[in-house]
C-alpha cells in the first residue's frame, strides 16, 4: 500500500481571528492521533515546528516565557500538561475521533489557542488545524490586524510539518 500520505486541502473558512487548514490521511484516526498527540522523548510538531521555535526565541527576547517546558513523559499529551510554550487545555477522544486544544503562554495582547481535530472517515482520517487569536483591549485589536498574515503563514507551515510527520 506504500507510505501513508496526508494531502492538503484548501484553507478552512475562518474569521479574522482564526486561520485553519484541513488535510486528509490514509492513516486511521487513532494512528494519526498517536503521532500528533504523542509525548515523551523525540520530535514533536507542537514544539519543534519552525514557527514555534522562532516564536519561542522572539518571546524570550521580549522577556516572555519562551520555550520553557519540556515535553511531558508518557505516551500522549493530557489536559493539564505543558510542552514548549503550550498549556494543554484539552486532549482526548470525541464522538468522531480526537481533539487537542493548546493555549500559548507567550507575550501577546490577547490569547492564542491552537486546536487540532483528527476525525475518522472511511478512507482514513481528516486533520483540522485552527489557530485563533482572541484580542484583549485596543492594543489587541490593533495587533489582530497585523497578526493575520503572520498567523496564516504559521498555520501553513505547521500544517506542512503535520503532513510530514504523518507521511
């Protein structure tokens, strides 16, 4: 059958606050989840993807937290875990597959949330990635307008990394 592939789909329709991508894979939702929510030693997209490495470095330069938390031990991320600059808000099974919600602990005039859904479909699974910026105050609203191009680029690069990890 060859190597499982994850094919990109057009960006998900989103709002000014949210950027997203959808991909499909021939892997089962459970196989994809084991890779995407995997913890323990090794490489992990949620800390090693280039945009997150750069953001951690920039945040440290701006006196923020940066990448301060190691990836937790154990086979999978769980709610309450911390990894890189992320706090795991939710991680687990849904009616259609799996869901991971991460909140960034970075310096920003608002809240940055990443949501990853891995849902079953007859030929494998779909992987939906969404990054949302929820602005706080006037500075946050101004930041939102300048953040859109950067967030779109980050979303595309993270999606490419996820597809690479699942191939």
